[in-house]
């Protein structure tokens, strides 16, 4: 398949929906699909599991012709890694942003506790949600990333699903090219070197001064990375 015809599947972060990617999709010169993962957006009310999320990716890729570049941020990055390992023939390349941390031990317990608390309501999690801390979703004027509403009920399910995976092993089994990208102030980059070493064909991109979701402040950053991946 020629690079010019290769489509892109964009996978959103936790609690939001595919609309998160609208500003990035507008900058890409390729066919783009940004599905809502189970429990999010138009699929709110469904239970989030990693298997169901990976199935959603595979269905989206099939709808675009059967082969695509998959790019995800945060939760979407973990889902993309799992999808690449399970469906290497469908995933022509992988861009995984803000997801190079392996939850284990005490960190896993904290992560799961946070997820359970977030799933109890909408007001408290919204105050500390990473979208707010990234300066991207001010409460007075919700941007596109939250246009489809918040999916608090899916938060603990998604956290449990991520904690139940081994993304490093998944990357090691994927034969295609991988781009790992993190802001230098992202706490979720703690194991980026281990993730990079696991890739058979990997590279690491760092965005100076940005936090976990800081790339969303400048949609040109992830758009440029995805275009570079498509032409590499």
C-alpha cells in the first residue's frame, strides 16, 4: 500500500471521546477515523475492557480498508499498543503518546484507587482531571475534547484494563515501526527507555516542557509527528 493512501486511526484518552482529535485530524492530509472507545462518547454505558477496545480498533481499521497507522494518547496509546500486538497485519505503524509507564506494585494500587474514586461522580474528578491540569479543558468553555461529555463511569474500568496488560511485552511482539512520544514533564514517561528497548523498530520523540496532555495545546505537534510517521 502506498504511503499516500494509508489511513490513520486516532484513539482518544480516558473520559473523553474521539472528538478530542478534531483539531489534529483537520491538519492531516490522510483519511482519518477517531472512534469512540467502549464506555466513552456515543458508546457511553458500555463496559470498557481492553478486548472490547482492541476490537473497536480492528473494526475501524477494517472500515478504512484493512490497514492503517494507529495513533493514541494516554489510554488511547495503551489501547493502540494492545491492538498492534494482537493485529500486526492491520496496524501498519504505531504512534503511542503519553503512555510509557508500567503500572506495578504500589503504583498500580494508587492508580486503581484513583480510578475507583473518579468513577463515583463527575464533579470531583473534573477538578483534578488531567485535562484540566493540562490547561486544555477549562470548565467555563468546554473545548472539543469534552464536546461529547465526560465518561466518569468508564474511568475505573479503563484503569483496571490498563493495569491488567503488559505493554512492554506487547511492544516486543509487534514487528512494525513504533513512535513513542512524551512531554518531558509527563509523569507517564517513567519507563520510556524500557518501552523503547522492547520495540523491534522504535524511536522516541520528546516534547520539551510539556506535561501528560500538553501536546493537545498545540495540535500541530501530534499532527506533525503522525505525518512524519506516515512518510518515514
